[in-house]
C-alpha cells in the first residue's frame, strides 16, 4: 500500500476482526489468568459523543494490552436502553419508544465498531428487551418475598418536568439529575427497596475497596452518612402524644429551648389541631411544600417557622418548651424532629435569633465561663464541660452523653441508636419505558406477586404517551385489567415501572451468561470473571449507580446467586471532554461529532488524540491542533515504515554483531526503554497519555537512520526490532495501523493476539552516563562517565575536568549530594 489511507486500512481490519471473531470469548479458560475489562454501558440516545469515544478508547486500550500480555480478556458492551429520553422522543416524533431505541442502538453499534473497539459482540445485551427485563421482575419478586421490596406512603422527590418520582440519589443540588429542573416534595404511595438494611455493610466494605478512587469512597461514605446518637421521646403537654427526636448531642439537652419539626412530619397537623395556631400551621405547611427543595434548603435560605400552639416536656428536667414547625428540618433525616439548642448549634441559633427564642448555654470550653445567651454572637458547637444540667454538671461532653443515654434507657424514654443519611431506594416511576413492576392488586387478596411462570410482564405496545404526568400504563387498553392469580377474581396490574437504575445494577453479570433463559445467570459460568478487574465510568455515578450495584450484589449474595460481597476490584473514573471551557453539550453548541473526525482523519487518529491529549483521569481540553498532530504522527510513521521496509532483514534473522554497538545499539536501547515505559504506564498506573509520547520519541530516534544514504546490517536489524515493537505497543492505541504494520513486517494476523514484547534488561543498562555537576547548587559541568561510579570516583572525575576544577581549586568541600549516574552537587566550605 502506498501512502497512509486510514479509511481503507480501518475498514480492512475491522472486517477481518469480525470475520475471525478475534475478540470473542467462548468460555472462561481455567489455564489462563482472566481479566474482565468493563466500561459503563451507554444509553442509546442516538449517536455517540466524544465522551463515549474517550471512555471506550481507554477501556479498549487496557483490554488489548491485557490480551497481549497473555490474559484471557472479557470485553463486552450493551445498552442501558430504558429511560425517559426514549419516551419524550416518542411523544415528539410520534413513534414507539422501542423502535426509536433499537434504531439508535443499531447506529451506535456501528459507530463503536467503526472506532475499532474490540468487543465480544456475541454477548451484547439491551435492557429494554423482554429477555433481560424478565429477570428484573424475577429479582423484584425475590426481594418482595424477603421484605426487601415493600410499598409505603412517603414524601418523595417529584420532578414535574419529567412527570415522575426521583430517588434521593437522583436529586443533585435540589434539581433533577436528568433535566436539571427544580424538584419538589410530594406524598405518594410507592415501591421501595430496603437498601438501608445494607447501610452498615455498604459503609464498612468501602475500606475493602482499595482499588477505588478515594474521592468516590468519600462521596459514598458521606452519602451513607452514619450518625451515632440517641432517640429521645418528648411528651406533648396536655395530650397522650409524644414526639421522637434524634440527636448526636444529648449532652446539650438541658439547653433545648424549643422543638422543631419538619413540615412533612406526620404529627404536625394533629399537633396544631384545636389550637389557635391551626390555621397558621396549615398555611405554613401549604406554603413550604409548594416550594422546591432547592429553595427551602439552599445555603443561605431564610429559616422560617411557625409556633404550633403546643409544648413538649423535656424528659430530663421536666421543662416545657414550645413546638415549632420549621422549614430547615428535613423530614427524611433522623426522625424529622429535632431538639433545638441554639447556644450550641448554628442553625438553631439563627432561628432562635429570628424568632426571639431563648438561648441557654449548657456547654463551656474547658477552663472558661459560659457566655450568656444575649451576649453571644454565635453558637459554641464543640464538646466541652457540661454546666447548668442538673446531676451532669462538671462532666465532659462524652461522659455526659454516656450517662444521659443510660438514664434514658433505664427510664424508658430513649435509647442509643445509629441513623443513616441513606434512605430506602424508591423504585416506582410513573413512566412507560421501563420494567413493569410484577405485582397485581386484588380487592380480596391485596398485593399479589405475579407468578414466575407468567414472567415477563410485557410492556403493552399501545400505551398512550402524552407527557402529562401519571403512569401511561394506567391508560393502556387491556393492560390494567387482569385476574388475581390467587383467588381468580378481577384485579388490576401495577401501573408504575421500575427506576432504570435497576437495569444497570446487574447487567455485567448477565454479560457472562447472556443467553440463559432459566435464570438471570449461572454462577458457575460467571464466577471466573468476578470481581470485575477494571470498571471505567464517570465520577457522576458515585452516589447512584455505584451504590446501587454494590447493594444489588449483596442482595444477590443473600439470595444465593453469587458468593462475592463486592462486584468490582478496581474503579477508574475518567475525566470529561471540555471545549471552549465547558463540557461538550448540544445545548452549549460545542459538540464535536466523532463521525466527522473518523471520516476526515480516521478512527486511529480519533482514538489516539483522546488518549494522548491528557491523563485519562483528568478533563481533556479539546484541541483541533492536537487532532491534526496525531494525524501527522500516524502519517509520518507510515511513511517512515514504507521507506525502510525494503532495507529490513527477514523476520527471525539472528542479531548481528554490528547491532551491538554504535547507532544500532542506541536505537535498541531506546526500543527496550520504550517497551518498559509503555508496559509500566499501561499497567496499574493507567498513565495512557505517556505511552503515546514514548512511541513518538522512539520514532524520532529512528528517523536519522531512515534518512542515511545507506543502512548497515546492524542498523537495519535495530530498525526492524524498533518497528516490530512499535506495531505491538501501538496496538492498544491505534490498532488498525498496528495491524497494517505487523502485516507489512511479514507476520500473519493478528497483532491483537500476539504476545506483548519483552524487555531485554541488559539493554536498559547504559555503559556510559551523563553526570551533572553542580557547585553550590549551580550547574558547572556535564561529564560523560562510565556507569556505576561511586561518589569518590565521581568527585575525582570532577576534579579532573578543567571547567569544574576552576571552581574547586582553593576551596574545601563541606558537603556533597550524590545521585549515582545522575547528579553530583558539591557544597564548598
């Protein structure tokens, strides 16, 4: 082939890879080390974007490297195919979500294949197909049997724009994670999964995930949010009711001057009933619940409240304190009610100041007198010494908490407890394009699970999609009305669908056994690949998908389906692709179409740029010049190879003596240094940008030999070794070019299945080195010396050099700093 023609080269090798099923894995090979390389599966939105290109190029580079290192590599892709965009597109375009989704899958599959990503396409799945979502329903039924799935009425996050409920993890800065519109709180009866049952284990097992970024582990620890404290009952004065509060600062309870309850608290209306404040409380509840969560809980938001007309009795001192409804109390944190101690909590302090409520100090810093409430500028929030607290005066805070807890338990009005910020996962969605929840509502039998033999409960094809809220399944003719499988009477199907994060909880287990129609998967077939060796995806999934999939794995373990506690050994979070200072986005008008890049420059250039332009864990700033540079490099590499190919010896030619000295030896040393560098950087370090630079440096060193009038036997042998090495180490980054080089060197296909080159350690040892000599920290000479000299020998060599000696003569040496083969720094007296 004359000239670098990426379109022809790439089409050729993609066809050959597919024809020979180069990346297919029939089953786990017990005789090989196995490596499961996994990228988070994409949503089939229509076309891939540069974020996809970067993500999947990183995964493919690692997968190809591991395969060439002799490991059996499983590298698969599928489609997270349920979700709201398909439903919205169906409304806008008047077509079925299924047709829209499957067409997008076809398009994106072709795009990924066109990038040369080495997937085993025989294992591809799509979560919107009944053969997959049948098992979502099966899992739900098993959880329902064990009480993990349950139905309850609660205040939940509602996105009016999407017309559906959201889980807490799907609310980001009080906005919908998908559409970025404000979220409000409404009361619904919904299905939940009891993720809180696993909260402590999810927290504890983070310490086992040494291969996960600390940032992700910290985000999950904070989201799970373990708090140790006490639950205390405050009797409501004049009634038989009581209010339970959770506090981590029981030592401050003698300083409580009011109780504050969330506007969603189930007792709030009844507390105010019959009092002069009933109307004011009702108006306050209506006003606050109509506001977005963002407005109510944003930093700096005004803290508002209203007196309920009732008082609570402090169980320790018997003091009566007012009960207030307050907009700063979260209903789903703790108990939804707090004892407010303004002298020792900043939030309580601000509210007390705003409503002229008492501020009473009961904790002082050791050795200091307490400030009176009216002289305070803020709360004292640290532990200290307890005062004005009856029998607990003089105790330090920790000791007081311990004794107060003991008294509460002894007298029956409280107990030690642990709470978590993590809440049960609400999985009901009022949408069409998702997994139907497999239960039936019978007037006689209540909630009845759909029998396993009747799975899957199929999505009806005729559901009206209007986007006006409410579940479309409720309006689907022939779907809702059914018979109860228990009594045979008339019944109604559940019309909510499952949160689409259910689909992505376990898909990569299914990859390992994708055709199984008897079970979600057979652990005997799946176990050799688990835990996943490397999982690649964005940091934005830290508190959604990555918590959910850990929870799901533990549930599967408890169901007896798997024998592991955690699904992923190493997690890698890649950076975003940035253009013009912002993440690429259609709305910002800064999107670069990968198809246009592939058409103009080729897939190898496109892949190479995304890997070379920035460390993979950092954001990549788009650069047209950078793309051009990668294209020029591949063109230069091909021209160099075409020029030197006629001069290269046949493959398998023994090393001639002339290759052991001079320019040939220098090139061979650089070749083996390149192998070492690329091998190290493609391994656990995941420095995927620096190997490309190393390959470029090797080509630069080889270039003078290519332009020589005549290439000697030794140089020709060294050039062949260099190009054989380039073909192999380039394979993870620009696989089509690598295959073409490998074929051009006379090897049969495929370089993708060829062994990774080995380093000749002897060639890494230099006979001579360049020693930098500094005098009092300033460079005064650079000496070419034999490698391995001692410090004394290096000093003698420095004295023997006329330039360095001029600085040493007449001075005593007070100190030396010596780095063998690199640096000698002499500090003069």
